[in-house]
């Protein structure tokens, strides 16, 4: 597959920007409040930076809304701020990327967290995204990548999570154009996640997507029927591993693409997994696209 054909750009008067890039994404949701979660996020970010090649992360989103070059001092102060988060902190986020600043690169890391005390969003969770290039599993062994995911999942109890191909974007930059571009591709490549960050407002105790690796926290696992029941119902070739207080379901040897124009034969394990987790699937009406029917079509695309 030519992954470069999934890159999307936006031209402005000053430059042309990469706003969508295909890759592999590790997405984790946490039902832990920001104050107690933040120090663990710092540890996960350090683990990520040690796992990817040196200098993979080069930029950050500054508080003025502009992407800037990331210095060692800024990285150090960011990790220190996470480890000293005050209990009165209501919201905090960090976004790391690659040069050129403001473009979606091969690597990236995003965290969006709050104290989870918003009465409007009682099912709110905190979100972490760790991003890799689409050919990363040609650079490292899949078993080594699996061990990294298991390590990250063991650092702090998660609510849910997934890893597989994804349409990567910068979350806070060119949002409207980004999600319109993704919605035009997502129903063809149904193995890809859309990395919709606002799903965190309604995703506690629910599954919004299944992928190559799907993680279920202890409470979610219980709602889905329990580890033994899921293990017995897994499709051929899939496996279930304990990760911290939850589990990780590996649907296939490698991440599926799910190109419906080519039959999407690699997606069958995800169809089975979607059926297993259907009763705990999130219910939302919007996933970033202006198309009012997109969310329902995408969430139910495996049926």
C-alpha cells in the first residue's frame, strides 16, 4: 500500500502544511483525575522518548497557540510541571511534534487532561496519544513494540485504549480542515483510527474503537463479560494478555488496513472484536465531521 497517498495538506498564503499523515498511534484513556495521573504521564512520555529514535520529537505547541522548536529546557520544564501538578489544576495539555513546526510528522505525543469534575461531562476521561510512522514495525520487531505497549499500560491503570493505523493530526491545529479530510478517507480505510480527541468527553467506561491492539481496563473488562468469556470468544489468531489491572487483545499479527476497495479481508478479526465489545460501545453523535451521519456510520462500520 502507498501510505503517502493518505497524506493531506493545506495551502495558505505563507506555506503548505501537512495536516493529516497516516501512521501508527497508541491511544489511551484514563479515568484518573489530572492531579494523580500527571506524574505517570511524565513517566510514559520519558519511556516513549527512550523507545523512539533520538531527536524524534522536535517541536511543541506553545501557550500562545504557535508551534515552536522544542529545547531541552522546555522539555525538562514540561516533565517537571507534570510531576508537580497541583490538585487545584483543572485542565492541562501538552503537544509534541516534529519539524517543520506546525506540520504533522512521523512522531508525535499529545496529552489532554482535566480533574474530571465537569458536571456537563460526567463520562469524561483523560487522553494520551503516542504516534509513530506507518512503517515503524519494519524498523522494530512487532514483539518489541508489543512489550512497549504493555509497559506503558502497566505504568498507570487505564480505562481503555487501542493501537493500530491512524490518521494522525495535530489536535489543536487546522481542526476543521483536518476532520473533513479524515472523514473523506475513513470509510474506505476502516482499519484506521481517526484520533478524535473530543471523544474523551464521553468515553469513560466505553469502547469507541477496536484495533490491532485493544486495551480494556478492569471495570470495562467486567462490563464486557470478563476476561475468560472474551478469551473463549476471540477469533482465530487473536490473543489476550494481562496488562496491569486490565487486558490487551491482539487481533492479528500486524495492524490491519481495512481497504474496502480491496475487499478489506484483513479486517475480519476486528469485526469479531467489535461484536464482542458492542454492548460497551460509546454513543456519540459527532466525530469531528460536518456530516451528521458520519459518526454512526464510522462507529458501526464493522457490522
